[in-house]
C-alpha cells in the first residue's frame, strides 16, 4: 500500500466514523440514522475490498434490523410487548454501535453477520 492509498483509507475511515456517530445520534433524533445509512450507501463503492467494508456491512445490518424491530415494537405497543421490544432494541443497538466504533478505532475488521 503506498502513501496515497493510506491517505485515501484514512479519509474513508472518517466516513465510517461519521456513520457510527450518526447512528449513535439516532437515539436523540431518528433522522440522523437515516442520514448515516445514506452516507453508507453513497460511499460503499469506495470502501469495497478494504477492511472498512466489514464496518459498512455491520452498519447497514444495524440500521435495517433496528428499523425492522422499531416498527414491530410500534405495531405491538398496544399489547405492551412493543415496550419490551424497544427496550431490548435499545441495548442491542448501543452494543452494535459501541462494538463497531471500538473495532474501528482499533483498526480491526468486523466479522460477518
């Protein structure tokens, strides 16, 4: 890997970091998670074939599964199961975001979902 490639990889790492930040901010405003997934899809071709691709795949899975369970929780709120689903979802999403963020800082590749 030459110096130009390392600089490009550092630049792409910043996008990966930004998506984790946007996902974390989704606990405050749901739209930040949407902005994060948009960045993820826009930059995906640029990170393809690098160790960052595993992080982008991890972020996509976190977003789409969170959205799925958020909707299921909403649809089952009337029978109180939705509140339980949202509680579990909150801890699961925090875990996924934290783990991805830590692995990114450590320069580690995420394992496949």
